[in-house]
C-alpha cells in the first residue's frame, strides 16, 4: 500500500475495478483480504461510492456491487 493518501485511494479504486472482473458482488472483508488492503471499511466504501458502485449492507456483511447503468 502506498504511504501517500492520494496514491492509496487510487490503488483502492484500481482494485475495486479489478474486483468486478471476478464477480458481480464482492464482500468487503473478502475484498480486503484478496488485495491485502489495510484501510478502514468506511474509507473503502466512500471510494466505492465515488467510483459509481452501489454499496449496501446485507446479512451482517457489506457488499459492493456495480450500479445498473440504464
């Protein structure tokens, strides 16, 4: 993880886009483990929203999914 906050944010955004190629939905915990991201959950969710993801909380887990673009 880059030490600079801006670089860290860009790194996370890139990983969010990569996660889409694996599945349509990804659990936040799995996302952090898969990409070894030591950042607080709220920051990742803020970045996901900023990137156009739909962020929802279901079944005691947080799911990041791409918004439908009609």
